[in-house]
């Protein structure tokens, strides 16, 4: 049984196709969705969405998500996000450099400046998600 999966960002639709399986980065952990899943509405964290295609070799596609919501209803998964980027469109070398820079920035921020700590941690999560989606190891 297949799913219809749509990943919609404010500026474009990143994915709109059938899939066998979806793994979502929810705020409470990873959620696996298969056909026949019970209705669900969940908040998504910044992380990597993985979609297993119904075509050919049934390969996994990684998509970096920048937070949002997912709804599962009657074999349709609708994912509304603040931002998204397919892993196959991310330059892994650039993603590694951005991740290293975000790590360096996060470690140099004063713990007393809570706003700066929050922003540095968000930038680090985004850089980590992009690197993982591109196939990099962390």
C-alpha cells in the first residue's frame, strides 16, 4: 500500500509523489509512516525527512526540513515546513564547511546571552540537517 507524500515550503513544493514509507523528524523523535497509518498531526523538528520511493530500486530520498507540521490522513502525508531542501541538491563540501562554522560559532557564544545561544543552536541544527541530507556523516 503506497502513500501520497507532499512536502510544501513557503516558496515551492519540494516533493509531491507516491512513496512506500516516510520517516519524519518529529519533535518527539523519528516517526515511521507506512500505508494504512492511523490519522496523525505532529510538529516537526529541524532534521532529515526520508522518503522511500515506490519506483525502481525503491531508494531513499533525504530532504532537510527546517521545522513545521505533518498530517497523515487516509494514506496521504502532507508536510508543511518553514523551509526544505532535497539532499541531492545540496553540495556536501559546502554543507560540511557550514556545519563546522556553525559548530565553531555555537561553542564560542557566551552562555549568558540566551538569545545568541538559541540562534547558534538553531543554526547548528539547520547545518546538521543539511549535511545529513547531503549524505555527510556526523
